[in-house]
């Protein structure tokens, strides 16, 4: 045992003349920016965005800005990164017109590694073909998010007059009005209803304070019974919204209370 006011040499990490960081004991940093660019090029440089009838794919990184550092302490690896990424894409509409643009991920960082990053589709030139391809790429992304919580095939065309199909076609309808972040109006039906029977869904969004969003749902025009004569349509619809949509969205994405 060491004497009072003396250090036990067994626990002193001596500086080495050769500078070797034995067993990675001391804190050290490694700049991984170039490796990150190469890896992102491999992951994002050749992705299929649309595969028919319109087609589009990424064609390589345009830029990667920010820092990517690997910290090492006591042989533990701690990644630290904060990046802004832009990826180029090209495509062809169903009519054979060529278009191009960028996919931007403005903030990818270790602090939000477990969240879906913000993704933007940018158009350096606002030609008709590029605008059409952008709309289809965005719609495809929304389909993926809907499929994530429904765990089934989905079709979404988020524009006035566009159609949607959820839960393998069990729910279908048409978008009537879309105001991003504010209002959504849809015609809505279940495949168990009589043909031509449509209800109306109105969704209002507001933000009374930063970070808190209030959603108000109004579903009207429900039939008294389905085509099989079951009279519990309203109860089934209420249970569906809560259990099959809102609860699933909360479980998958963390939204809701």
C-alpha cells in the first residue's frame, strides 16, 4: 500500500518516450471525414428512387459538409458527427422526359441517430419533368412511412384528386384538399361498405406552442351498416382510428400521447 501523500506506481500511467498510447488508454481523436464521404458514396450513390412507370435513381454525392470524428478512450470507440449531405439524382417520366435534382439531408448527427432524418428533394431547375419526378419521389417516401406503421401494402398520391389505398386495399379514397401542416380532407371508404358509399375525413393541425401539435379529426358520412348488414360501423371506425392508426403511429414513430 502506498504511503500517505504518495501515489501507488501501479496506478500511474507513465508517459512513454515513443508516444505509444498503450491499450488506447488516453483520449485520442481520429478524423473520419474522408472515410465518411467514401462510405456515404457507397450507401447513397446508386439508389433506386422510382422503378416504374417513371424511373429515377441517385447518381452520386454532390457534397458532404461538417465533421466526422472517432473518439477513443480506454479502448472504447465513441463516434461524433454532424453532417449536411446532398445527393444527385436523375430520372425519366412515364412520358420519356428527362429530369434531375438533389436529395438533401440537412442535419445528420450522432445526437439524432435514432430518429428519421429530415429529407428534402431540391430542384436546381424548375422544369416540368423534374417537378413531376419530384412529386413522385415525395409520394413514394410517404408510402414507405405508411407501410411502416400499417405493415401492409399502401398507395399514396398526396395531391388534390390523388388516390390512396391502405391495409392492402381495405381502406381507399381520394385526397380532396391538402394544406401541408394545417389541413387534410379526404373521401374515405372501407371495402366492406356498399359500392359507392363514401365518408368524409377532415384533419386539422395546429401548434399552440413550439413542439406541441394538436390534431383534430372529424369523420362524417358513415353508413348505418356495412354490406353484410353489420350495424356497428361507427364503433369499428372509432376503434380502427385508435388502434390501427394512431396507436401504431405512436409505436413506430413516437408521435402522439
